[in-house]
């Protein structure tokens, strides 16, 4: 049973539009992933500086909560180091398009998300609602959104790497698929190519050019005027 050309054209058009949309979506997700990893790396540097500052303040000054400051400084330093490591692995995986390097990032921040949820649930159960619970709630939402985006990037990396984003005119694509194939010209009607011309052009001849430039002299016989005697007669 033969298929109509119109159905084939519509099927090809739908496939082309779906490919364009998928490529643009993958490129958008990739750009967001690169921005997200740079943002996480900035926070890792801030956490590391904070941890070093807490430890330095606790060792140089005689404070009441010296041990707690050293403990929190060490926790900030360890968290920043591990987070920077998984972010670097994820960045390398994005550059080389190898999604296995994203697994440490997904595992580490899944653990962080679980600890944040457990801490917020424990605080809400044993304490009254406070402003820090609002901060914990937005922190959970932010970490979950980032983790979901990276999981989407991990799934998209099973496909080939998207090309550079180009501006695609959908109207021209539709017009190209829907236009009838009647503008094809016959190859026999085309002029010959320069390489296919066998005859050489005529050579320059000086005598021929001089003969052509010489114009024949044209003489015009003027009628004689009648004399005075003939006029009297």
C-alpha cells in the first residue's frame, strides 16, 4: 500500500521541527548547567574562606566557644573541599560529555538534601516555628531544584552533545518542505563550465585590429549651382 507524498512531507517536517526543538532545549539546559556549576564553585570558595577564618579566630583569640568555632570551621572546610571536588568532576564531565562524572555530584547533594530535610523536620517537631525555619525551607527548595536540573542534564547526556545554538527560521524550514519540487532546472540547459570548454578563445592579432579600426572614406558629390547666364535665360 503506497503512501501519499503529502504524508511523507508532513512526517519529515514534524521530524525536522522536533529535532530543532530538542537541540535548542538541550543547548539551553547545558548553558544553565555551566552557570550552576560556576555558582556552586563560588559558594565553595566562600565556605572555605569562612572555615579558615573561624579556625584562625579560635586559635588566635581566647574565646568562650573556642571548641565550637574550631568544629564549625572544620566542618565548613570539609564541606567546601568535597563540594569543590564533585563540582570539578561535574565540570570535567560536561566538557568531555561523559555523564558518569556527574554521579558524585548527584550522590553528594542528595545526601545534603536529605540532611537538610531531616534537620528542618526535627526543628519543626521539637521547637516552635521560627524565622530560621523559613530559611531552611527555601534552602531545601533551592538544593532540590539544582539537584533536579543536574539529574535532567545527566539524562540528556545519554544523547549526542548538542551543537552550537543557531538561529533557525522555522518559517523557511516549513516553506522548504511544503514547496513543490518544480524549480529544478534541467542540467542540459545550464551553460558549460569553464573546465569543460575545449576550444581556446581567439588569439589577439594586431593586423586584424588595425584593419577593423580603419574606416572607409565616404565622398559625397555636391550638386553644382547654376551660373548667372543660365538664370537669365
